[in-house]
């Protein structure tokens, strides 16, 4: 059971079919698998063995996909570094990972070079393209130096396949350890949910240093479909690729990204009517936005997924197209591969309809955090993943996300779920996005604040938003302060960074 089996099997089944497309270049499955074999052998030629670590620092390029599978074939632990972190955080995580090799794109040479002295465990640096510095090897010649033969390494289901950065919404990053079994369970859930076939074409623009790879990249490739890889997001290029390559499966995170795309006239002009599936996650997916998607992609079915790094991606709970409007506001039904509980603060199950913390158990639940035994013990208890997310279940078994446990606001002796306030404010016709949070207050304990992003061309006043809140929320749930901002700070998976908002807006409270 090895992630590296994906290109190997497809090279047999579909040798001359296109596997990957990037900036006009195309690789068949035979070519793709050959390159992966060579890279795997070249890495082992450096003396790397099963269990050693390789880090890669880049935005989306073919090398990040090749390195992923090459490491898997050799039983090497693959670590895609979250490239949008501050250099000091990148340095900390590379060192924490015990990586012996760091592969990097020339865009990040200025980040890597100064930190080399602080990374004593990294013995080899490999640059992907560009003029290679004297202290690094060139990626393409290095890859070609390896033999085109699959490594003779036994990889077990519970062996660690990769590290994924997690914990980004709190500002403290950890390395989640995903096994081959974790990833494959998540991948095959996605294949089934999206009904992916070899005839599909997927568009991969979401960053591949994120666990979302288990929902978009790997499921497409594992099913024998073709993937169009884009270096980074650009609205026009995104829609142009859908038009030109007849992309059938589109995955967008967060869903509000679609609104931004539709605001670009050149993007709207592209033909996307052939898209058969639109999947999203990571944020509220309101009905009005769903209707906008279906207006431009009339043949598409909608899928909403919920998950987290600790569940190997957005496969824990799924809302299928048939229920997307019937169960408005739901995040879906728990993956049949998983057991679940909804519990109160004492760990006891709550009645149907009552909010509580979601606990998960099953093959996609990861092994824990690398070198973080205390945090692992606190999050994974007796095999149960404590998600830190508050949900409620209706009488039919559909889940509704209520809030993050850490986002609950305690004000005037009452508990207020930030998401309930956010959902109410999102009904205001001028509001595009909103984040609600509490800040310390001597009278109330915490005072409710709302950071508001208005729709393009709209103007509003504090009084207008507060008056709207008065019509839709009980007194103790209403925001006491409104902050108009240009955009919400988010991590690469689309989750709002409320700790950043609290830091930035604390002095304005």
C-alpha cells in the first residue's frame, strides 16, 4: 500500500494517455512514471533510505508532484513546505522535519541561501530550474542521473508518507504525520464522491503544500484522469485553462474565490459550460453563491466537503449535490469510513440537535504530530481525533458546522458562537465576507467585534450594519464594534486567521 503505486499502475494501464499538463508541456503516464522512478533512484543514490526526509519549497510546478511520488516509492518521508510562511518559520519547520535534502524553486533562492547555516541536517540542496548556485545541484540533471527502475523498498500501510503543516489558524505550525493508509483512504473517498474516471480532466491550482492534495491532485491521478497544473492562481488563466483543456472537475477553496473570478470580465468570457463537477470546502458556501456557480456552470454538480489535516483532508464529512439546497447550511454526512461522536465538555454524547465537539475515528485519521508528543496526546485520545470543531446533527444525520471551539465568545456570562453572528451578517446585501471574534473587555469579559468586507463598489456605515444586526440577532449576540477591511487574512487553505485580526484590531477596540 504505497502512494507511489499510482503512477506505476497508470503507466501500465494508460501508458500513452496524458497524465500532467503544465504551461504547454504534456507528459504521458509512461513518461511521468519514468521521471518519478529516476528521481526516486537519484535520491537513494544520495544515501537516503526508508524513513529519511526530503523537503521541497516551491509553488505548484511538476517537480512537486514528481518529488511526492518519488519519495513515496522509496519510503522516504516527503515534506512540502508551506511556501507562504515567513522565512524564519520556513527555517524552523525544515529543521524540525529533519530533512536531509531541500529541493527549492529559484523563486525561493533568496529565502534558502541565508538560512543554510542554520540547517545543519540538510546535506544537499537541489534547485528546480534557473541558474544553479554553486552550493546546489540542478534538478533536471540530478533526476536524469537516476535509473528508470522502481525502487526495491517495502513500504507498509502505516509508514509515514508525508508531513503536512497544520495549526495555521492559530499561528503555531505543527507537522502532521500522514501514513500511506491515511492518504489512500482519503483519496479513494474523493474518487468515489466525485465519481472520477479516466475521461476526466482536473485543474490543480490550489497549493500542493496543503493536505488538499488528497482531495484534488491524487484522486484525479489515481483514477487515471489528466491534471492541468497551474503555478499559482490567476483568475483569467484559471478560466482559460478550463475553456481550452475542457476541464470537467473544478475544485475551488474558499468558495468565495468564485465571486472574485466572476468579477473579472476576461474570465467570464471563457466557456466553462462543460464542467460537470464543482467542489469546495473551508468556508461557508451560501445558497446565493451556489446559484451563481450553477448559472455559469449549468451542467455542474456541487459537492461541499469538510475535513482537516488531522483527517487527511476534506473527506470527513461530505454534502452531495442532491442535498445541497435541501439541506441548506449543512456540511454533509460523515464519511462511512469513519466513526464519530458529538460530545459536550465532559466528553459525553449530546442529544440530536445539540451542539458539541466533533470526534472522529477511522483510517483517514493521522498518526499525530512529529516531535510534538504532548499535543498529539491532547488531540488524539484513545484513537479519537478531537477536531476542536463544534457541530450539531439533525434527525436525518446531516451535520451543521456551528463554530470552532476556540472561536466561542464569552460575553456577559453568555456563550456566543461567532459563526452564528457571521451567518446573520452575511445576509446583509452589501456584505461579501465577515469574521466575528471577541476581544477582552472589562465590563463584558469579551466584546463582540465584526471585521466586514463589503461587496465591490458598496459603501456602508457602522450604524447601518449594527442596525441590521439588531433586526436579526438577540442583544447579547450583536457585534459592539464594526471594522471595515479590504480583505480577510487567510491561510493557504482558505481559513480565516482570526488571531491576525485580533492583533491588528485590538488597539481599535
